[in-house]
C-alpha cells in the first residue's frame, strides 16, 4: 500500500505542479497583456491630447479667419448700398455737367454784353 500511496502522492503532486505551472503561465500572459494595454492607453491618451490641441488651434485659426473676412470683405447688401450711393453721385454729377454748358453760355453772353456796353463816365 505504501507504494500505491507514494505513487498516488507523486501523481497528485505532479498534477498540482502542472496546474501551478499552467496557472503561472496564464498569470504571466495576463500581466503582459495588462502592461501592453496600459502602454497603449498612455499612447492613446497622448494622441488624444495632441488631437485636442490641434482642434483648439484650428478653431482659433478659423475664428481669426472669419473675423478677417468680416472686416475685409463686403456683404451683398453692403455692396448694393455702396453701388446705390455711387450711382446717385454719378447722376448728380451728370446733372451738374449737363447744365454746365448753359452756365458757360450765360457767362460768355454776359461777357459779350459788357464789352458792347460803353464805359460809364
């Protein structure tokens, strides 16, 4: 019986050691996977911070560009108002120029009349 007992004990110890070895390998694989996930998470976090910084920068640049466009360029309504003001000025100038020849004629006629008139003594 002792031989059977010793062989049974040896078998149980062998099975327990095999199970312990397998468990040790599984724990090592789990630890390696955790370390890799932590490293990937840190890398992903750094990338996310970089992307967030880039988004903030682009938002700021877009806001500056919108302000520049608003200050520099004219809207359609503003262009219409400006065009109407210019056209009104051109019409007024046209009216002034069209009456200019009449005023010049009156000036010339007045000058001729003054020459024909004898000097007063």
